[in-house]
């Protein structure tokens, strides 16, 4: 049995905390018991720290379908549930497609009328859904950000999209002078999470080559190595990469 990783150290909300949580999530096994708590903290910190965001939520998919597992406001929950009922919307696209989904002007969107009407009635004018991943490297949730001011959301959406577009090359996004400190922390967390994912995926690839196995079994072997040492998936992956196998 794989030992659960210890939760991130509790700290007062402040710059650096959000980034740490996103990076910790990327190095946590998908079925670890701490994932839910990390997602709840990410939602609340994003809503509290990122100026352009009025409300935030997290969408996950389970056996019974999509659901909101963390929310900063019941208003965000209502918009999420409108998408689940219609089986369509930006949060579902982000989670299923693995790429951020930006809605710069909610009133102008034509492809999701149920989402548009529900969000607009609640005074929301722009949204951004960001796929989040854990140790396996696949999306485990979508972080949904809702704002009242499209002009304020635009720089945040651009920075998030740049972070994801640059992720395969491991490059940080461009300058973020237009972002508030909380938004900069969010971007730093996404970039750091990509670096963690790259190390874990490299380790999995090395195990596949060394053991002549598949990705699922290689990931299971990496988790076993983590359980035998510190319990940290990223530390186990770093050791595999350093040792060459």
C-alpha cells in the first residue's frame, strides 16, 4: 500500500502559498487522501488573492458524473451546475481537453447558452477554467475562475494560456507586470507544477525503458519506491532520474 504524502504545511494566506499548493498537488498521487484538501485550499486562496477573480470553484469527474468539490461562493456553484445539467461549458472543456478554456466575454459566447445565461444573470462577465493535474500527469480537476470585469480578467487569462502553451518546452511565460501579486503566484505555481510533472514523466519513461513495461505499471512502481522511502512522489522521481533508472 502506498503511503500518503504529508499535507503541505499550513501557513497564513500570503504570497507563495498558492504556488506551493499547486506544486505540491502536481507531486501528489491522484488518489492520495490529501488531494481534496489541497483543491479546497487552492480555490479559497485564488478567490482571496487574485484581484480579477470574484468567485472560484473546482470541478471533478467521478463515477456519477461531474461535480463541484470545492467552492468559494454558492454563486460559482450555481454556474457550475448549469454546465453539468447541460453537459457543456468551459469547465467541462478544460477538464476533458486538458487545456485552459477562457471566456473573455460571457455575454458574447454562443456555444454554451445555458452557461452564458446562468452566469450573466449572476453578474459574471468573464471566466477562465484551468485544468489541474496530480502525480499521474493527467487532469484531475478544473479550477474555475469567474470575474465581473472582462478587462481585469484578460491579463490573467493571457498569462495562464501562455504558461500552458510554453509548458512542453519548460519555459516560463512572459512578463507578468500587469498581474497582481496573487495572480503572479498562481502563474508561478502552474509553471512549477509543469516542472514537477516533467520530472515525474521522465522517471516513468526511464522505468518503462528499464523494465520493458507500460506507463501504468511504471507509475505503480514509482509509487512503490516513494512508499519505501519518504513517501514523496517527486523525490522518488528525482532519484530515478539522477540514478538513470
